[in-house]
């Protein structure tokens, strides 16, 4: 998943979090105290707002984006990167949440998506006081965008495809 | 490991193709999801049913399904797909370093994915024209 690194969000200069605060969170998530947060640990820490576990493919993408040593987890320094990445996106979220509702509604989302072409997931972290820190995580899937764009010749965001074309498109991304 | 739960790793060790290769990760994960919903015995029934279909269409008894056999299998299942498309499908999903054939695991994977994608297509193609018009948003939600 190396291509993810080319698509970092524009820097919104989110203030670096207090190291102590970040270390607290890191320790809570790193349950087996291995010094690195694994896929499983991150999955357990993330909530998508329902009872179903966070999608393991998404978790894998997040970890692989920051796991520089290919060890299958992120250490504290790399985790700081994860945090900053999400904070940057949180700022972008805020610029699209025009009515400041804390949610992006369908219209706001449509604008955001047309702008960046990402797949959107809501990530909820719990801070040390068990308060929900809601943030929007934008997971890049340039593959989805590429495949769609190939068929959208007039670039209007709509395509007309036959059954087999449709199958080809989807099989290209699964 | 007698934990009362079957992990993907344990499932992978239990399931084998006829050429003694273990089931690929995607098929194992897909089956694990079914265990959550339907329980283990239903999973086993599911597997046996697919194995029966596989054997029915593995006409040359090679232990794998080639593009031709796949075409017959899919026709029988009611799919109307071009031979070229099926060839590409088999090529894409065949294990690396092997002839362009599907073992049981990938056969199951392809068929089940085809089922859900066709379902998704049908939901959009209410007029049954064989064509759909969809937005980027629609495509993402697939």
C-alpha cells in the first residue's frame, strides 16, 4: 500500500499534541505493552459507532501507512504520525462541516468527495476521560477514483455502464 | 487452540484445496464472517454445497476449474457473461504460478462476489435494461 504515502492531506498545521497526552493514549491502546500498536490493538481502540468491529482492511491501511519498518504495527513515533494525520483531516472535516453540526450531511459530503475523491469513514477515539473525540478519517483509495474516472469521459461524476463493465470495474478494486 | 473461537488462521489450516494448498486469505475471511452470522455447522454445509458444484463442473477431474468449465458453471447458475470476460476473471483470480485455473477456494470467492455484485447491479437496474447510470457516490457505496 505504498501509494498511500503520495496522497497526504494538505497540511493544516494542526498543533502537535502534548507528548504526555499522546503517550497516555498510546499506552492504553498498546495493551500487550509490546511498544508497538498492532492491527488488532488499533482495531479494538477504534469504534465506528456500531457494534461491529472496525473494518480490518481499513485498520491495515492505517497501520501500513505509518509502519515504516514493515513490522505490522506502529511504534510511538509512528503513532504520532497517525495522530497528526487524523488531526489534519479533522480540520478539513471542519471546513466542510459548514453548519458546524459536528456531522457532515449528504450535501457537504458530496462536495468534500468531489474535491478529493476519497472514501470516508468516521473514527471515534476515546480520550483519557472517556470523552468521545469524534473525527473524520479520510481513507484514500485512489484506485476507486481511477477506475471510476476511466469511465467518466465527460467528468461529470456520472457513468453509464453495462452489466459486464460494472463487474469489471468492481472486480478491479476488490 | 480450544479458545471457543475459530480464528482466520485456524480456519485456514482446516481448509484445503485438492492440490493441498490452503484456502486463500480472502475466502477464509469471507467464511469467518458467515460463521458469525450462521454458526459453524451452517458454514460447513455452505462449503459442502460449493464443493459439490465445483466437482460437478470440474468435468476433466483435474481438481481445478478452467475458463471453459467456469463458463458452463456460470451459465448453469444463470449468468449471461461473455467468454472473454470469464477468461479475464479466471486469469485474474487464479493463483500465481499456476495455470489459469481456479482451485476450490478461489472458485468460491469468485462466485460469491459475483452474487453480491450482481445483486447490487440489479438493485440499480430496476428497468432490467442491462445498463445502469451511477454517480461516483453510488460507486463508492458498493
